[in-house]
C-alpha cells in the first residue's frame, strides 16, 4: 500500500486522541492513519496505552478530545470547546459494527457451544435468520480448522482453539477491520503458532488489521507497518522492515533491545 493510497482512502483516521483516567493521562495525543489492507502491529511496554487506544477506536472507551473517523465516517470529533463529541448512538453502533475485536482472554460465552458462539451476534445484533447464517458460520469454522468442534463447549477447548473460535466469531459479523489485543498473550507458547497462522491467513486475504502484540517475529513477518507506543504516545510508525532495521527513536531502540 503506497503512502498516497493511505491518505486517500483511509480505513481509520485517529487524530490527536487524548484520554485520561482520573489524573492519569493515558493517551497524550495519538494520531494514526490506516489504509485498506494494512496490517499494523502495535508494540510497546505494558501500560503504554495500547489497549486503551484500541478500545477507543471501537468505542469500548470514550475519548476526551481528538477525532476518530472509520472508513470516512466521523465517530467522534472536537466541538468548538475542544471537547470530544460523539455522533448519535445509532451512528456509533453502525460505524463500530464494521470492526471486529479479539481479546487476550477470548471472552467466549461459556454456556454456548462453539457454533452458537459464532451465531449469537449475527442472530441478535444483525437479526439474521439461523438458516441464513449457518453456512457462513460453518465456513468460518472450517477456515479456522475447528468445524469438528462445532458442538463442543468452550471449556473443552485448548486456549489456541478458543482464540480461533473468537476470531471466527468476530468474522461472522463481516467486519471491514479487525482489532486484536494481544491475541496470544494468554496462551502457552506451543499454542501461539496456530493463532498467529490464522491471523496471517487473514492478512493474506488483505483484511485490514490492527494487532497489539509482543510477538516480534509475527510483527516483522506479517505486519505491513509497526507502530511503537510508549507512555501514552505513538512514538513512531513505519514499514516493518525499516522499523526493525533502523528504528528512528531512541525509545524504540531501547524497547527493541529490551526484547532481545
Ligand atoms: P497497555 O495495553 O499498553 O498495557 P493500557 O491501555 O491497558 O496499556 O493502560 C494504560 C494505562 O491506563 C495504565 O496506566 C492503566 O493502568 C490505565 N488504565 C487502563 N484502563 C483503565 C481503567 N479502566 N481505569 C483506570 N485506569 C486504566
Ligand atoms: Mg494491553
């Protein structure tokens, strides 16, 4: 994706996003533009604001000031007083429905089977008919390699399998953008590969994705761009190869050295 394309058809535009929890300023003016088909790996130390930034993008957190546009539609922008003002609730829902999110701890419904987990949102949120969504749900389960687990409950699955169900569940809503918050951090090391492979497969299909991760190998190989956050700021964001070969900022260099 060229720089020009990123500017003309951005999927996400975040401008000077600020967020505080009490006296703790957690996002100190974060800006990011993301083009269609980009895979951005967001890396940075614990507490740097990575999760909060992701959560602000799909309105799991509100922002204090700044602007967020999703696929050209404004979700929130400053009013004349410089305070963030959201669009109507209906608009917020419509815009945020274009983003799927996958969390560190899977967040599957424990009382529902794998298949019912995948059907739940399309049935209730989109009001689709079971027969309409069933073929798609089965196709998604096949895609993540879990069709044989369709009638199992989450408690019978490994962490890697749970996370793959969570990915299929998010995809069932047919999002244009996928947000991942440390999708492999809760997994035993031998299970991270199967989840990363699933995300890589989505990258091969040109899904637009923002992935918070500590997996530097994955960031290097799969991400088109790597963004480094530290202390509530987005310090630099550059193509993956350049980012790892020549990190520009001393804080990025220090962080990468700490990961060795
Ligand atoms: P990261 O994901 O990079 O580890 P987070 O976005 O989770 O960082 O957290 C950034 C900062 O915001 C931390 O200081 C954290 O304690 C604080 N924080 C996150 N969520 C909340 C919350 N709901 N209430 C208060 N403080 C929070
Ligand atoms: Mg986090």
